[in-house]
C-alpha cells in the first residue's frame, strides 16, 4: 500500500545451431540463479510426436519443377499455417545460393483457411519466381519465421502488462539441379511453356505513298521476364522506309508466374505504289513441356499501296478477312 515494486524482464531469443539434447545454463544476477533448462532440438523440418497431432504453427515450402534449365522459371511457394493471431511477426525472404539467381515476389500474399488432422488453420501463402542465371546446383536455404503471441488472458486492461510468448519456425532446405542451355546453334535461349506473337496488321491495312502507318508487334513469353526477351528482327521489302521506336518491356504476374511482354512499334512509310510483300516473322524458343525446340511465326503479308493524294486512283476495298493467328511449328531436328 505504501511500497513500490519494480520488475525487470529480459527476453532472450535462442537459435539452436545443431540438433540433439541441449541444456540452457542458469542465468545469474548476483547470488541469485535460475535453474538450468533441459531441451531437445529436433532436426530442421521434423516435428515432435507430441506436437504433430496439434501443432500450433506449420511452415511449409515447395518448388514446382521436374527439371530446371538455366534462366527458366522456378515457382517457390511458402505457406504459413497458424491457429494464432500474431502481435508481431517476421518472415525471411528466400536467398538462393550455389548459382546466381534472380528472385521475384509474385503479387500479394494469399489468405485462406484449411483443415489438417481435424484442426482448422489460417493460411498465409506467398509465391516467388526464381530464375537461375547459371547451371549447377541451386540451393534455397530454410525460410525462418518468428512471431510473438499473447499467452493467457491479461489480468487488466493494460496491454503493456500482457504476457507474450515467442514462436519460431524454420522450413526445410531445397536443392535443385540447374541444366545448361541445349543445342543453341546461334538461337536465342528462351526457355518457356508458351510463346505468342501478335500483330495488329494481321488484317492487312491499305497504305498510301508518303503517309506513315504504325505497325505494332507484341511478343509474350510465359515464365520469362521481359528483360530476357530478344529484340524482334523485322525484314522490310524495297519501297518502304522504317522508323522503329525503342521496344517497350513489361512484366505481368499471375498464379502461373511471370509473363514477359515485349512490344515493338514501327512507323512505316511507303515510297511507291503497288503491292508490298512483308516477309514472315519467326522466333525460336525452347519448349519446357516437350523439352524440344519450337518456332512461332507470323505469316507473310501482302499489302496494297495506293498512289499519293495528288494522284488519286479508284480503289475497291477487299472484303474483311478473319485475322490470322500466329503459327507454332516444330523446328527441324539437325
């Protein structure tokens, strides 16, 4: 009633460097010492039998691939399953080692609920796209999670007097072999599941001598960032001047990973009337599903060029045709 009590609390976080039976030694202040604490440290990823049936926190990682090639996409999923509300929490990022790699987080975290062994868990799922830049052994070390949770009920409305408990979890390590590029023979290395070429001139326009017209060609690669896409080579016939813009690059993200988009705009000015033959455009790429080279092409175009405005000529517009889709053909084996 007239006395003053002071309390000092030390919170020490311990991280075991190896598995096995350990002992936390006494902590002493002056002549007062705590009792030693005996603990058992399990190997990474292993859960004790007593806790496995009702674990309060699970940390899972997985990698979606059967075979990984250099510069191809590896989807790495991190799932945190919990039955608690956290006061403070932190989750480390994947830091691949062994070979140089680019890591890209895909979108926002997903939140949903699931059931395990009859228990309801709240799930936070995070997905990364990892692109190894060299062949060799790619190692993704364990992801570490740490959080504070409230323990028991507070005896007062003062949140500063609430007792807390530290939760820590560590995932398993993943190692994957990265294979080198195969049989390039002068081709650009584009390992992807699908590659598309799109052309806004697939319904051929009508051009006029001296008047510029813009042609837009778009390259989409699924599972490749746009920085990895090569510039497009567009061959032009005599009778056309070309003024290409710098290619624009953009990355989109969905559940399947990265979609790299390269868009090339060309301002074309015809210099003589008549028919123009625009050659086909083709791109070679490595199909990750069939594990073979394939080729996507835009078919050639035949375009009518009218005389300049000071030399009018009667023109009958041809009937509209259905747009032609880019064709995918198998590259011949050599």
